[in-house]
C-alpha cells in the first residue's frame, strides 16, 4: 500500500492533540474510532449474567430474572442482548418490563466479565426473586417469545444498535407472560456500564 508523500509535525503538550502512527520514521495522522459513549470502539467493559436452569412453575407476571442498576451507582447500564434457550414442547414467552427495585430473595448471580481488567459491575442480578421487583407494569413492555423447539434452540435478541438503557435506580425484569408448564429455560443478559 502506498504511503502519503509527507507527514505532519506534532509537538506533544502544545496545540491540538493529534493521534499519529509512525511509519518509516515519519509521523502520520490516524483516526481512532470511538463509540457514542466515548470509548474506543469495542473496548468498553461487557458483562454477562446467565441464570441457572429454570424449571418455570412461576405464576403469570412473576419475575424469572432481574437486572438492576442501584441508586447512586454513577453508571448507566446499556443492555446489549438477551438470550433465551428452552427445552420442551411449548413456547416460552417473557415480557421485558422496567422496574424501580431489583426484588429480593431468590438467587443472586455474580456476572461474568469479558476480561480480567474489567471493573466489577454495579448491576445486580436476581433469579426467581421471592419478593417481586416494584414499579413494574406487566401489561406493557417488550415481548420476547421463544420458538417451539424441543432441542433447546436459542433465541437471541440483539439490542446493540439501540441498547435498552437503565438509569440509576431502574431495572429490567423478564416476567413470565403466563403460567408455564414443563419447560426448562436458561436466560442470559449481556450489558455494558457507562458513566452517567
């Protein structure tokens, strides 16, 4: 690939900051691509939380899994994807609703980090909370429906181009849309945490 004919002069600490790359002893300007939050593209911390296998005997409107952004966390949570895998002979349907608490009881899940340099997440995850999250309306929200597949076919809902945003003291609950029968489900949430 041909190189440009000349380079630019950059004096560190004075004037405008210019990103450069040295090629054949010359400095050339470079473009560093950042996402809308100001992170280098693809460099933001990503967290994963996967529920243990759920045998859903819960009643309609009860929460299977909840992701909550605590008050004064200093972060916004951007939900990038939700994955749902079922085994059984009937559809598995969830409704994603906004909450103002994370619920309690059930099982707390420790999120996975994409790499060991990631900060500990502020988001908390509860599976099958016995005390339901508050501030939710189970009649509205985003309906996620798993196709009828007996082999555990995953359904992947990708929100990367327009993430679901959880401000401080706001959560996301995946509620059962109806009373479910013999279906086993695994739910996975993927999110980023960015400054307020």
